[in-house]
């Protein structure tokens, strides 16, 4: 081992052990969120889950987006969540995955605040029917939930070395 590499190893600590379950939890939450956006729960036309339900949720936020942008968000957001979530779980490109999740969370927080400031009474499409923490209607609980997840993503992204990672120098 070269002297430069040895000095680098001493100045850049491994990820704290509590961050591994944090990485798994955050990744798991994003995979769960994506699953609920992709898989319809019912069989009827009135079912509001899956891609159609997520589309309606985006529309209900009244962001002024053209239809093509709503459709693009409907189909790309869950797949970004799945890829980034799985990357966090298995420890592949963990810092990059955390940055992607952090960027999503910043956008989600901005949209939630926009809905709240405009007084819209809409349901959050975050986790579909299986929200682990907050009620369905958009409120401060969603902001707190997303800020906590954003802090976790920032901690993961700020850590140079990741324990139990497929690519330890991610």
C-alpha cells in the first residue's frame, strides 16, 4: 500500500455502522414507494392505485405541467426510485444513489409546500395506500417525513466509504 493511499484511509473513515441500516431503510422505503406507484391494487376502473393513480395524484397537485410532462413523471419517477433504492440496499454507487434520492426529495418537498401554500386538499401519492408514517392527505407530516429522509440521504452522500458495499469506493 502506498503512503498516499494509507494516509487517505486514515483521513476518510468508513461509514459509521448505524448508516448501513439507514441505507437499507431509505432504499427500502423508495422501493416500496415505487412499487405502490407501479402496481395497481384493484381490478376496477375506479381503482386509484398504480400508474393511473399516480398520474391522477400529479394532476391533483395542479402544477401547471403539460400532459406529456405529467405522463413522463408518472412513468420515470418510480423507476428512478427503484434503481436508486436498490443501489442503496446493495451498496452499489451508494453516494450517487443518495444524491439522486436527495434530489427527488427536494423536488417532492417543493411540490408538497406548493400544494399546502395554495390550500389544495389532495392526497399524497408518495406510498400509495401503504403510507408507513403519514395520513393520505398532504400536510406537515409529509414535509417532516421527507426532511428526515433528505437528512438520511445527505448523511449517506457525505460519507466517503460505505461498509457492506458492492463497490466500496462509491
